[in-house]
C-alpha cells in the first residue's frame, strides 16, 4: 500500500500492524453485515492516530483511557 511506502522507515512496521488490525475489524463487520461506513471511519481513525504518533515522536506511548 502506498501509505506504508510513503511513511518514514521508522514508522512502517507500526503502520502495517495498525492496518492489519483494522483489516480484521472490517472483515468481521463485513461478515456480520453491519459495516455501514465502518471502513471510512476506521481509515480516518487510523490516519488520525498515525499523525498523533508522528507528532509525539514515539511509537509506543499513546495515552488512552482505561
């Protein structure tokens, strides 16, 4: 995918993992036939999260609610 190729080398593996998990979510939603716009939402969330990771300069630390 172009998104991974265009990403900085240090972040490519993290992005591949994020894409893999979102692909699994989309496959599950498709199987349950409940995907009403899920793919677009997941893509936007992924891009937002990836931008946040790049801004913070770290791969492992993202504050999330418990």
